[in-house]
C-alpha cells in the first residue's frame, strides 16, 4: 500500500485503531487512484472519493468503534484540512 504516499495515513489510522481494538485485523492495499476507502467487515464506512478529503483519524476511529458496537453507520464530519479533490 503506497499509492500517492497514502501509506502513512493508513498506518496512522491502523495505529489508532489498534490502541482501542488491539485484536482488530487491519489490512491495507493499493486501490483506485486518489482513493482512501475504509471498510469494516465488508461495509464501507468512509470514502475519500465521495467526501473529497482524508478523514480525521480520531473521528474515524470513533465512527468505526461506534459502527462495530451499534451496526449504525455515522457520517465522518471532520476531515483533514487542506486536502481537496478537484
């Protein structure tokens, strides 16, 4: 996984998830250009292609934990500033 330097962002999210979900299996891979997609148990919980920015890592972690607990998907409201797809 290293499309356009996205690997550090993936590793940052992985690290935050492992702190609160130490047994989580976190997998990354290279996909479509400009994409940063997050899936939990096959369900897409975040799409950079749809939102236009990377997720805020702390909020993304909260959304994932909440999704695992409740099976209800909440929108990631915070995104990283300065990353816009035109």
